[in-house]
């Protein structure tokens, strides 16, 4: 176990800077998830920590030691790749013990060391099989086994579950979490899947265009997004945003173009506009239009069994609302929605920062 | 419908068999000629009493150098193929996996193609002069060097294709597992490209084995290769057709054995399961 610290870390490919002076401090034993849309630089950042990518400027410390110029093999890290990257000509056991073989350990010691990892991952019966003879989930486990056997200071995961089907992904996610609870090794995990981020992380780092947008515990980010991007990225279905005007003389009310208006949780003096974010599950259906309700036309109804999601149109805005109860509405119907003002997320319309 | 579905395969097979005959005929003719007497051959007999006279003359004849030619060719082909494979594999790995600037890759590959397009005979004269001045004429080393030079561009291109097929992540995984470049090559890359090595190696071996003009320029009697030995049966006054045919038939054997042995290495799908 070790801490990982990034100080002003940047990455340039030629003239293009893809990571802009990132500062991040990862605690010992922490499960940290880097999340963001594709192309945000999360994989590049992980590869810089691993040593597979050089650092253009800034400093990287692992366990308090500056490792900018230390090759990947000496950084005390293990990495699990999205494609598994298992050696096709080696059996599961040989894959897992390859690092030990390179380190000059005897065959007996190699066998001894892979035993506990194989046990934890339930690979006992598959040790003599080649990767091509394993299912996706088994390959994924062998890849994790290979990472565990090295007893690294830090685990690095690069979208390890994205090649698995939905069902298996959920199961492997739980296994990963359990594994971390057992081993308590510092872990940096990259994903574009916000559900994976929410469920696995001790802390989440949201990245956009090579810049950290926000760092914090999953629910902290969910409940208090620092800006509109974080609000929209975490949560599924995504947060609704309304760009509203604040009429003169009523600093605690915000108005839609069609005249509907919302009671704001507090007065916003000196502003003429605000972006209000409302999570789909914060919206409730009410039978009649009234003060603070939002009227919209039902476009599509999606029952998922446990929930019902409504896609609604209000002028040029689209609204998504989700309900635990089964509801009886039809496309084309006008319905009225309401939310507790305490659940509104307020953002500056221009800077998109939370206010 | 039925008519159509029958004539289709029949026609296809007829074409294929016809094509096979065209390809095989000269080969069969040569093998048959090697078992004939010169008279039977010149009279164009299809029915004849097979004789091993030509083989005996080629292998044991007092004036025949064929056994020496065979030994020379074996040494030269094996040595040049080994050198070509080693250099091409290292070069291809370096070019495609060690982050060279793009232009380095392009210039080297383009240059090697241009070099490959130059007929070897145009270089033979220059090589002869150079090798003579450093004492490499009429030596194995000279011909091995020349064959290495001729075969390297093609081997570099072929090995490049195979090495590019090795997923980058495998190399990276090995680096993280603690391997430096030589061990990455030894334990990960080379075992995976083994079918490619076999295919490239067979081609290089056969090219070297068959190469005529450069070997003719650079060798004398002691270092002459099999094609020169075969060529010698066509003399000023007579052409010893049947001996020539026997020597030709014998010369096919090594390539034939190589193909059979290497066939089990040339298996597709070795890398399946490495990455999804």
C-alpha cells in the first residue's frame, strides 16, 4: 500500500496539451475512480501513473518517492487492461506467475504465490488452461490474478469491465469491490461508466478535457456537484437543466419562457438568470397546475419494471422524470411536475459553476 | 435450378484441375525425365524403364560437384536466413513498437522497398569488386552477406506485419511485469510471431536456395551453390538433360521438407484469446 501524489502533472503530445497541470493526492488504501467522457484524458493520466506514458511536466510520487523517471517495472504497480492483455501462449498459471519468473523466483515459489490469488478469484480449476479456452469473465479474473500475484503497492485498472456483458459486469464489479475490501491496496480505476464510478469509489475524480472538474465521495458529488458538467455526468438518467430568467423585484423566483415559475430555495439578488438542475427522481407528478409546478407534454413512456421513466417536452427543453410507482399517462398528455426547492441545484448560466 | 447447381461445381473443379495440371506438368516432366535414359528422353518416350543412372551420376560421378554444391547451398541458405530473421525481427519490433518518429519509419520502409525493387544482378558487379578488395570473393561469408542484403527488405516488411499484429497491451503488460526489451521479445513477442517467423524463414530460405546470378558472380568451384551446379549440366556441346533433371529433383527436397515441418507452426488463431 502506498500513497500516490500528482503535483502539477501535465501531458503534451507535440503541441497539444491533453492533461493540464493536475494536482491529486490519493490516500493509502483508497479506491479512487477517474471518470469522464471519452477523450477526457483519464486513461492517459492512468498510463502516466503506470509509467507507460511519460510525464511532460510536474511531479509524480508513489509512496512518497518521486517516480517520474522510474520505469514502469520498478514503480511497484500492477495494471489490468481493458483488453485483459493475457499472454496467449501461456496458461493461466503461467500468465499469473510471469512477473515472478522474471524476478527469478523458483518454480516452487511461483506455484506457492499464485495459489492464494487463484483461490480468491476462484481460478483453481482453470490454471492449466490457455486464455483462448476461457470465457470473458474468467479471462478478466486471470488478468486480476496476474496483478494481485505481484503484491503491488498500487493497482491500476483501465476500464477493466467494459468488454463484459451487462450481467457479468455487475457481478465482476461486486467481486472487485470485495477484493479491494480484502486486500486494501491503493487502487486507481478508470471508467467512463458513472454507475461503476459511483458504486466502486471511495472518492471519484471527474475529468473533462484534461482538467479535474471535481473530487469527492460519490454521494457528495451526486448531491453537491461543483458545476453543471459534474451534475450532468453523474446520475442516470441525467439531471434536467432549465435556463430560467429571474424577473426584477422577485429575486426568489425563476421563470420559464412559457410563464411557469419556480420558487428558488433562496433569494438570488443581482442576477437576471439562473440554471436550475433537477434530478429526474426529484420530480413528482401532481394532478393540477399550481404555484411552482412545471407543465410539460408527455413524449415517451419507458417502463423498466422497477421504475417508470417519462420523457417530456416543454417548449424546446426536454425533461426526464423517473418514478418508483407505476403511472397512468399517455403520449401527448399534458402533465404537471413539482419538486422540493431544497432539491434544486443552482448554476450560473454563463460560468456553469454552482451558486 | 438443379441443372445449374450441378454444372457450377463441375465447371469449378474442371477449371481447378486444369490449373493444377498446368502447374504440375513441368514438375512431373522433370521428375520423369530424371528416371529416364538420355535416349528415352530425346525420343520422347512416355513409357520407359526407370533407371537411377542419372541420380548415381549426379551424386557419385567423378566430375560431379553436386554434393558439394548441396552442402554450400545448405550453409549459405541456413546462415543467411538466420541472420535475416534475427535482424528483421529486431528491426520490425524497433520500428513499430519503440516509438520512432513517423518519418524515420517511412523513410526506412520506403528505402527498403526501393532496394527490393532493384534487380540483384545490377548489384552483383559492384559486390564482386568490393568483396574482392576485402578478400570476401569466393567465400561463404560473401554470398551469405549478399543473400542477407537481398532478402532483408522483404523479411522486414513481413515481420513488420506480424509484429504489428501483436497487441501493444501485451508488450506493455510485460513491461509492467518487469521485462526489459530483450525479455519482452524473448518471452512475449517471439513466441507469438512464431508462425510469422516460420513463413518468413521459409521464403528467405527458398530465395537464397534458388538465387542464381549473384551466387554465380561471387563464387567459384569451391563455393558454388545448387543452381550453379544444375546450370553446369548445360555445357557448350551437350546438355545432360536427365542429370539436370535429377539434380533439379534433388534440389527441391529441402524446401519440401521445410514446408512439411513448418506447417504445424503456421497455424492461424494462435493469438485468439489474448485480447477480446
